C-alpha cells in the first residue's frame, strides 16, 4: 500500500482479526479443537478479512463490528475449504496436509459444518441485514459447488458455465466481504454497491489466477501440489479452453492427444507431471492469464464511484496485484 498510515491501521486490525479468529474456532472438545484450528493455524492469505477492513476504511474503519465481520467471512471461507478438499481429494491446503488426510472425510466435513455454525452465530450479532446477506452468500457458494460437480447442461457453453461457477463459488464471498466492510464502516448504498461489484469481479480474477498457478507454479509457491485439479478432473479454465478448441475443430492433433491424456488416469506422478509440463507450454495458459487480467481491470473500473484517496488506490492496486501474481 502506498499510504503507510493506512497499512499500519490495517495491520493492527488484522492482528485483532487473527486473535478473534483463534477464539472463534476454539472448542472444549479436543478433536474438534485440533481439527478446527488446523487450517486457521496454517495461515493463508486472509484476503477476505483484509478486503472487509479495507472497504470499512471508506467510512469509519475503527468500528468494532468490522472485526467481527472480517472473522465471519474468513470462518466461512475456511469452512468451505474443509468441504472442497474432501470433494477434490486435495492432499495439501495452505502448505499443510488437508484435514481429510489427517482425520478422514467424515471428520473434515463435520468440522466444516461446525465452522459454518460458528460463523452463523457470530453474524447473528451483526444484525438481520448481515444475516440475510451471509445466508444468500452461503446459498450461492453451495450452488456454485453443486454446478461445478454436475457440470454444464447439454447445449450449455462450458466456459460460460465455469465463469458462473466461479462467480457463485468464489466471487460471492469476496463481494460480501467488501459489502460488509462498507456497511459496517457506515457508507451509503452507492459505495456498498460499488465495492460489492468490485469484489465480485476480483473474485473471478482471483480464481482464474489460481487456475494458472495450479499449472504454472511449484508446490512451494502455491501450497498445493501442481496439477491437483487436473488429477481429480476438476474443471479449470486452461483445460476448458483447450477442450473448446478441439471441439470446434480449431485444435491440432497434439491438442486432441493432450485432451485424451487429461481425460485418462493421472494417478501416476510422472503422467501428471507430463500433462502439467505440456499445459505450461501451451498458449491456453497465456489466454487464461489474459482473462484473469481482464477481470481484474474490470474490477478496478467498478471503483469509479468511490472518492479519490488511499483506500480507492489500495483497492485498485489489489486488483492489479491479482493479475500480476500469474506472471
């Protein structure tokens, strides 16, 4: 951030968020306590609570409700990760073993439910408007996961279907993170709508960037095994773009062969590494990078109604950084 005073304020409030988050996941039951703390203690970007606090700075960023709102969105995110990792059979999360690899699928799912319950209890203290917003966001996240699981209907464009999945599963919570921040900062409806639209588009850019990093980065950089989504046949934008080329007759014989390998058994590490390498060299990866950059720029355009200043600048820089992280 270009404003040191703003950065210092947010850093101090993020410390309060982290402390409140630790308290929110604590449990008298030893198993629930260990499993609930697992991903919180592993760290993570804390992107959503930071967005809540930053949006709050458009009004009165010192209001205590902002810390509770920031904890709510992070609890919701962490809870969803427990479920996602079970469904995706992901071995790592935030550089640590995924919870289901430590305690099993049933415990991981139940701990995710437990954390959703904690988030619900906390948001209840923020009032009925926040409760409704949280419930609608949770509904969208579930629908996004459902539609990702069942895939596009006959005749539905797989790329457009995937973008809608990203909007619901990932971007909805980022939009809510920003809206809650502006709401409890005391901002007017025009600001709430602007930051929510920004969060929605930043969320799509964020996930498209992750699609690139799943292929382009090392496990040390991303905290995930490269190609995890490929191994589990989870749709990602580079693969969808490749499939689209082949389906339209615009791909090469090498493209068609790569699609066949992606559809095959990738349980062998060497087979997975080979398709990861081929996708790294393919221009569908660059096309996904460009798409992430476009969504990030459109997110920044949503900030036009906001007053000039360090908060608006920081939000714009955050969108730019999301696009740059795929470079």
